[in-house]
């Protein structure tokens, strides 16, 4: 039989979109069992939360790599390249104290190799009357196969949606569970109260493992503490009142937290300081489990972390910033960043959202800061038409223009902006790669 090509693999993945997104673990367990349960050969740092999962995962993976560990990382969704879903972060083990952290993505021939195996099993499952695995289940299985093949020491694993019934929650070898900021999102699936959403996120907590949690709202905090007690898990909760910001500008942030003095990060915003603290606390817990992670590794890992699409400056004069803010909590962080970094500046927005998001809440936090808002339709089946977004935007700002496409929005924004102004594109991660293309900027 001829080996599958990458194009054929993508075609199979695309065709599997018809099976939708199904929460539940039985089908995932079935798929992995037929693949030899690769997940059982790995160790995991499992991350759930509404916002901050990607940044926190990047910090943790870089700290582990700085300490000489081969750290796998599985993210969802990918933004700039299909291959970034499955990545491995590493450094020179012989130079760990000042090592340069590097990341590689899964390659096209590897995708084809894994999907070739997975497709056959999907066919067998449906022949037996079982449900066809979803795209997320297929890609999660592919990630497990890749991390085993590459002999990863530990995998930093992001939940796709929720936690308790997420396909990633089939794992049984979790080293520690991490819960980032919990807020209202995906309410139609996870529940319409903070308590219900927190219950789903806390579903990743396994018996007796360390748990590291964001400084949550009281409703979420109570749920996490209860689940930890029930599972005899030691909970480390961040206390953001202990943050001491020393320097915070558009180039870097330097801060201290408890015994960690003068930590430096290049990701912008107070929310990224909080995400970094969660990563530091995770590293300390891993060290307590026997991982050889020094304070120097922690400093080095944080400083070398870059995470695209999170209040990221991609051009200057005028500043052009992209941000993935797509729900109320993330929009509040974006508004805070605008106030901190660009007080008194003219701000121009490019905005596109997915139809199932609470874009009115996003605009409630951000709309007042813009002198003009250009709306676009994200190039995805879930994209909200620019016209409909514009109608809602007009409730929060009188200067709204329907641009339609990303290219047209970028053109109009530059016509509006002077050198000292600021253009910010946000609302969904789904179109941010098009911004790079429209600006003619190569992906870093």
C-alpha cells in the first residue's frame, strides 16, 4: 500500500469535521487503546482554564527546556500554522544554566505517518458501529504518538474545552494539574455560572497530584478547593497581591513575587505577569516532585518565552498590535493594557469575532477606547459577518466602518492612523495569521 501524503492526511482531517465536537472520554479511550495507549508512556502537566492557557503552557515548557528536559506541548487552536499544534521545546543539556531554548513543530511527513495509522483505526471503529473520532480526538491521538516517538520527558498538555469530559482527560500519568483564569465562556456547553464552569475545569484534577491555581473569583476558588480536598490533592493558589511590578513598558516587564526577585518577561500586560507566576509555582511543584529545576532555569525560561498573538507588537510607527481577546475576561485585560501602555494615544481597532462569542461584552470593555472600529468577517464557518458585528459595535462607538476583509481593514486602518497612533487587531485568534500576510511580515 502506498504511504499517505500530507495532503491526503489533511483531507482526512478536514472530512472528519463533519463529526463535530463531542465531549466524552469513551471514544478517545477506544482510539488510544487501539494505538497501544501511547499516553501511558508519557508524563503530563495538564492545563485547563478560560484564558491564559497558551501563555502559561509556553512559560512552563520553556522552564522545563531550560532545565534540560525535552518538553512536548499540545495547543489548541493553532493560529499561524497547522504544525504549531504539536511542538517540542528543548535546549542544550550541557549548557542548561544559560541555555538557549528552541522549539520545533511536527513536520508534514510525520502528520502523514500518524494519520495513516489513525485513519485505519477510525475505519475499524465505524465498521464496528462505534462513533467516528472527532478532529480534536484524532489530533490529540496524533500528538501522543509524536511525543512518544520523540521520547519527551514531559508533555505540557492544554485542554481543548472544559476539562472533565475533554479528550485530553483520558491521561492517567499527570504530574500536576494547572488551572488558569476561569471566567464566563462556552456557557452553552460548560454551564452558565462560574461554579459550573469551574467544576468542568477542575475535572482534570486527579487523585493525590499537586494542583496550581490562578487567584480565582470566590465562586471558582471554592469549587477548586473542594475538588482538591476530595482528591487529597495539595493546592497551591497564587496570591496576586504579592506581585511587585518594578518595570513595565512596551519592551519588557520586570517584577518580583515572594522569594523570586526581578523576574523578567517580554510578553506584555499584567495578565502575562499572572500567567508567569502560575508557571513559576508549577516549576516549584515539579521541583518538589524531583525534577531538577533551578531558580536560574525558571528565570531563563520566563525571559525566553514568546507567544504570538497575545498583545503582540508586530510593527511600529504606528504601533500595530494583535491580540487574541475573544471573551469578556480577555477584553478586560486588553482594555487594561491599552490604558497602561497607550494612555492618551489615538487607537484604531480592527475587529473580527466568532458568532458564538459574547462580542457585546468584549465591546463593552474595549469599544470606548477607539477613534474608529473596522469590522471584518473571519474566514471560518463560525465567523460572524462584519455587518452584524458593526451593528453591535455602534452601541459602544459611533465611528464604525464595515471593512469586510482583513486586507481592506489593514489598508483603511493605515489610512486613518498617524505615526504616533496605535492599531490593534483583536476579537479572535482565527484571523491573526491573515494580519501577518496583509502586512507582508514574515512569521517569526
